[in-house]
């Protein structure tokens, strides 16, 4: 194809991949949280959707209420992971200019 510089496109793709990978490393240090039960259960995750901590209010730790506690922890983890996914997608879209590259963006 005359006038098309495939090497230029390959270099641009490589630069974009490097920028996205660098941003992913930064996301590992960012935290988001999910809450459940009016904040009685708080889950903190990083920008790569890894759980960093789970905090439980003393009033939810009742042996008779274990099923409720399990539901609250599950809800808080899901809320934190949803926040992390949305944050990661927004941040990586900034780097990629909104272009979705298979295998690079979740």
C-alpha cells in the first residue's frame, strides 16, 4: 500500500502498550473501597482489583449472625471490585485515547 508506513503504526502501538503498562503499575498503588451494611463492612482494593483489606465493625461480629456477615462481606467486596474495574477502565482509556485494545484493557 503506497503511502502507508506500517513501521510507524507498529511504533505507535508499542508506545501505547508501554504507556498502558506503566499506568497499570500506578493503578496497583491506588485504592478504592466498597462498603456494605451502612459502612459496617469496608473492603479496600487496589486499582488492579486485588483486595488489600477488610474491616468489620464490632457490631457485625456476632456468632449468631454469621450468614449476615458473609453476605455483607460479599456485598462490600463486589462493590469495591466494581469501583476498581470502573476506575481502571477510565484511567486506561485516558492513556489509550478511548481505543479498546484487546488484551490490554479489561
